[in-house]
């Protein structure tokens, strides 16, 4: 920790780098650390290769500074919440690299690494670091870090949630984060197009395997008529899983490039990572995905995939 802080103290221009397709943890941790170091009087850049944050994160203090331009005079890059250096989109330069993360797969690619796979979010690792160097988060930092923690824990309900996640949350509230305001900003400002798309996806719901499997699909046509973007279909698999009695949900979306993208979610014990592997995909026990080429009429292939998933559940349970 002290070595990491020495790197920070010895630098003039620090880049806070988030991963491609940024989420609340990578951006909230970036901004949370940046605000916490403000008193050091360094030059800061908040960098993301795409240069743009999701609209739902527009409330994060300092997010307007986010840029896709990598500065040439940076002498320190702090990577936040990124298990794979390639996902940062860094440019060459004469800088040191500090890697702060919570992914177990992180290969410790930094000159200094603060990686804690037991943390529910990178925000918790940032907090650990701040404690180690004796800095308390300002209100701006607390809001950013709370948003990161809330997002990676599904608002304190995922498997990763432990006592520490709650203690970190409580500490950030003490430092000025308003839990309700942040939750509303992150979850209750959906675009109408998303709700219209979700309604159309839900109309395809099919319950099979004695109520244990819930399947949904989305065609490009549905996307177009809702006037929605691809990412507005996200969450459909979780909605299907939330049905009483459902153990596994499957969401199949037609892609413009002639592929079908599948998302699998499991409620308790069925390992959807194993199911995804049957389609050359993968992931985790409760969330996995795969991509297959469209080889016949879309709806016919959807039926085939649903059948294969149902059969595989029988096999996997044995
Ligand atoms: Mn994370």
C-alpha cells in the first residue's frame, strides 16, 4: 500500500483508467480515488477508451471530465476494476502502472498491484487503500464509491455480499453518500424505449420443464420497433429467472451479424457455466453466455436451443 502511495506521490499527471464498456464499479472507483487524492495537487485525467459513460451514471461527481484521449505526458496510470490490461486501451508512454482490482483472474500486470479477490467491488479495494494511507473519502468520493459498491453487489444482494460490503456501504453513507438518491439515479431513470423493448421480450416468455425453465427471445425487428439499443435488452434473463419456481432462465437475442447471443441465469444450484459450454460459451455458476451462428429460421433455432438447455439440465443434475 505504501509503495503504491509513493508511486502516487512521485507522479505529476495521473490517469485513472477504466475498462472498455465501463460500468459503475470501474467509473465510480476511478472517480472515488481521484476525489480522494484531490488535495495532493496533481494533474488528473479520467480516461476510458470509449470516452463515454452510460447515461445512468451521469450523476457521478466529476464524470463530465471523462475523456477518450489518452494524455501523452502521463507519468502514472491507475487501472481500476480491470482484470485484463488489454481492456484498458492504454497508449504507449513513459508511465508507471498501478493496478487496483478485485477480479480473481487479475494477472497483476501493474508495477504495483492492489488486488483483493475477496472484495465485493473494486470500490472496497479503493477504500482499503485509502484506509491504509489515512485518507477519508470526501462526499464526492463517497458518492462515487457507493455507486460502485451498490452496482457490483446488485444493491447488496449478490453472493459476493458479506459483512464487509455492508460495513463499507455504511462507512460511505457516513461520509456523505445518500443510498436512496443513488439507487434512484441508477435504477429508476430507464428510457421508455427500454421498457417498451422489455415488454416485447416478455411477451415471448415460455415456461417449460415443469416450471423450472423460463425462456425469452428478441429479434432485430423487436429492437427496431421499440426504437431501442442492444443494451436495453439487458436484464431480461434476470426478470425471467425471478419467476416463482424458475431455476434457470434463457434469453436468446438475434444479432445483426447473423449470430444468436444466449444468456443463461441460474437461481440456486444448477451450473449454467456447464450448460453454456455445450454451446462453446462459458461464465460463472449463476450467469453464463454463449454465441451461436444462425443456421436455420431464427424461431426454429430458438426452439432447438431451448430443448437442448432443458435436456442438459437433466444431465447436469445427475
Ligand atoms: Mn467490479
